[in-house]
């Protein structure tokens, strides 16, 4: 997951006005770490002057937040070569104020990187400006032509390497970060663990294998996912593949997860959960409840997989409540529970090792 | 579902070599009935000379099967204006022999209709021939631009009209046909029932509301489905919307169904099942078992929906076995079971009426 600093391209990240909300989860992921980009600064007038790491999770990382692109360039220790859209926007569109920042970045000779559905390449003004400056517009969610897509073949079913999916009971509660921490912890413990990304941020963070699921035509989702796993298996020969989940099995705004269990053949799950949340993220006005953990574990069992542990998100939870919640959940469900961001994921490593060693019943 | 014959465009259907397999399920649906096209003939050298209806289900429909496009035109009572690709092909591609038939159809002044992923408009020879003859190439699975797609809004959750999903334990076992028969039976019984199609054949059969799910970028599947339901609700003001399912909740080659229960808010299900099948359709070599009915009913319950009845597919089942199987399943699961193609769906109509009348616990 890590690369020598010199391999990584210097970049700034746009989070215009949203750095302190879950809309900026791409920016948060990039601040936490990327093997593809070296993040020099974040742009967000509403949090200018703060350290991006400290504001995110209390850990200073020397990444200043600036009020504008020009100020971010001035504040940076070296010239940024890329400007990355670090927020999800309503409807996936490029709003005017974001386009304004992107124009400023082009004028500062930066190439643009975006994972929004609304393509940079579809905006004439950005295309003209980029051409004039000789910089690139990189749309990582660019729809691909039919001939580039893979149908599901079933070959993955004969691959013995264990697949572990990090699913969640909701969106935006830390599935990708838990997957990333777990890959790093397993590598530190001597296992050849590979992360399979499934969203734009995973790609931006530099995971080598994966696919951006939400841009793929529905009929090819299972096949593209299988293809990413087979590529990883054939090239990296890992001991374990840890697959980043998307959304939640029962999120009405876009259920996801069955593909990871069935089409990717993940027989083991780490289930991310936010005990402080009542309603699905973004569905508060519709009052759609997040299902109970017990129900979610039963659902995962019906999909043929076993949940090894629960990973917890501390939104709305006081520090003093963490230990009692963990104890209660471990007693109720009979599996370990961890707070990954607060306590790390060391307790999950032996569970993954058991999978890799093929202990009876472990996969 | 029906239109005056004069409203329907005369057409022939290509099933080259596959009419007697489930690859030709689009052709089968069109032979069973379409409000969009009047099917004059089917092309399949391997079954030439037979009646397409009789070969399908023993009911003569006066639709001859011919060995070639030219012979189909000669055999037809009037000039066909459209030639429809009636088969699914491996990988969704247009194989050479199919292109040959399509060229012949253009030479006979027919416009082409295809629901394959491989676009007619991407084949230079077909494009040139169509231009020369002044006929159209209609790709019904044409990928749409970002700006044409809808995100899920949640508005459907406040719509009171009951939604009934016809799900299945496998692909290609009659979900669409059961949905269509049920819509017709409900209309005959005086209900305003609307079908929501989710695949290419539903569109070809002339259902007014729906979406071809498998061509949609994954992130927009739930929103496009919701949009189709809202359009139906706003324009047709139906008593009930009956949604065609795709694939199966646990089909590893591409699970589907959770969107219908969660994003479309279908709280009621008719579950189609083929008791004579052991492995998922197309996954026989991988020996992936179709899950048990009891398990599937439990899974549907976890998604917040209630299964009203089981609809059975008779593949591999002798006529004398039907009644005992029905009785056994009704006893095991405590809900009605029907053989739609063999006995009709009349027994399901009161269940739908109860939904429409909002009987306590009915939705």
C-alpha cells in the first residue's frame, strides 16, 4: 500500500466547503494515505488554516487546508502536478464553484483528476483550458466501451485463495479505511495481502487491483469484479484478497454486497457498523432505519458467508462508551468487535491468518 | 398489454439455431405476445417448417418457423417492417451468422431491432447497408449519457400503490411471463394493473413503463427503477405495479432482486421456481446449486417483503407430477403454488386484489 515518496505525484485535493462532512470521504482517504499521490494540501475555505489530518482524526500530517487553489499552491512545499476532486456532489455533477476551482488549477498548470459521473471531458471550457496549458483531464469513472468489459466466467470459483469482504450496514462509515488498515496490518505480520478496491478513492489511493463498480453497466458488475480478482490472483499470487465493500446490502438508495459474496466468492466478512446511527446516511428525512446487526449477520449467512468480526465507527459515540459497546456486541454476537480508527485492527490479524492457513472452518 | 392488430408493427424474429433453448427467451416472449410488434414468423433452420407456438408450448399461433430471412418473408402474410434479434448470444456479441441474417433483412427493407450489448450501430457494414436502404438500426440497450440518468430520490417510499415483484430462484424460468399473465388476469378482473418491465423483451412486448436494468451504470440502477415506477404512478395511476424480476437474488453470475424490494419498495413477492433444476442456469459445469425454497423465502423476509405465492416452471417435470409437487410445496411453505403456463394464474388474482384493497397485513 505504500510507495517511496518519490514515486508519488504531488497533488492538491479540492473539498470546497465539505471537508468536515462525509461528502468529502475521497479527500479523507487521500489525507489518510495514498500510494499514487503525495497530498500537499486541501482546498476548503470553511476550514482554511487548519491541518487536514488534525481536523480529520486528531493526527497532524503537515497537510494545510487553504481557502483557494492559489493559496494552496503558495502553501505547498513543492509544485503540485495534479488537482483532485475530493468530494462527492449531489447527483454526481460538477457544480459551478467547483469548475471555477478546476479552472484555477489548470491555470496553475495542474492536470485534473475526477471520479464524478459528470465528466471533466464533457465541459468545453475545461477542455479548451487544458488544451491551452497542455495538461490532462483524467476522468477515472469514464464509461468504457462494450468490448473492454468482462462477463462473469465462474473461473473465480475454482480459485482457492481466501477472499474477505469488508461490508457495512451503511455507506460512508469506514469500510475502505478498515480494509486498508487490515491489508497493512496483515503485510506487517508477514502475509501477502492484497486490497481489491471497488470505488474511486481506492484507485486514487493506489491499490493495484480493483474496479470502480458504480460506473459499470449492471450486466458487467459481477464479471468486472471477478476479472479484478483473477488479475490479482494471477499476477500477485497473494495469500488473501481483502475486498472493499460499497453501500450496504440493504441500503435502498443502491444496495450492494451480494456481488462480493457470490460473484467474487468472499466466504468471510468483516462487518463495519456505526452504533451511533439510526437512519441510513442521506436517508434521514425518509427515516429509513439501518437494520439490526443480528439481522445483518443472518442475511450474510444466507449468502453463504461467515462474519469474522465487527468493525465499529465511532460517529456520535463518546470515548468512554467504546469499551462497553464493544463488550456488549461481542457477547451478543459471539465474535470480536474492534474500533479500527481508535484502536487499530491488530485483533483482526489472527483471524485473517487462520483463513490463509486454511484452518478447518476458517474459510 | 394488448393493442389493436393495426397498431402493431409487422415483424419477424431471428432465433438462428436456438429456438428450442432458453437462449431464445426473447423470441419466446414475442411469440407469446407483444403490444409493440405483430410477429409474422421466426427464423431458425434447426426448426424450419414447424409452428413457433406449437413448438414452444403446444399452442398453435399461426407463426411459421423458416430456414432463412428470405423464406420467412415469403411465408409471411404481409411485408414485415422489422427484424428483431430474438436470442441472447454468448457475451452479448453479434456473431457472424447473425450479421448475415441481419444483412439479408436490410436487403428486404426491414429495420433492425436488437437488445444485445454489442450495438448494431457499431457495425460498419450494417450501418452502410441500412443507410443505403433507408432503414433504421434500433439498439434498445444503447448506453445513455450521464445527463439522461436518474439518481434514487426516495420519493417512491411515499407512494402508497402496492408494488409486487416477480422474483425467481434462477434465470430463464418464466418471471416475465408470469408477470405478464398476472397483469392480464388482474385487468380482466377489473383492476388497473401495470407491468414494470426490467429487460429488453418486456420493452419489445410493449410494456409502457420500465427500464432495461442491465445496460444501466450500476450507480443509477436504483434511481432509474424508481423513476420508471414514479412515471407509471404519475401517468397511469394504477391500482398495483407488477415488477418483472431479473436473474435471482443469489445467482453468482449477477445477483439481482434487492433493488426491487428496497429501491422500488416492493413489499410483496411472487417467487418463480423450477423444481426440476438442480444447478443455476448456465452454471451446470460449476455445479452451483440453486438454494432451497425455504432459504429463499427467509432471504426475501430479511429484505422486508412477504412472498404471496410460488409460481412453478415445469422444466423436467412430468405432467402427472405437477399436482403432487404443488400440494407438497403448499404444505411445506403455507402459501399457494401455481403452474402459470399449464394452469394459468387465476388463483393469484385474489392475492393481488387483497393488496390493492389494502387489507391488513396484505402489503
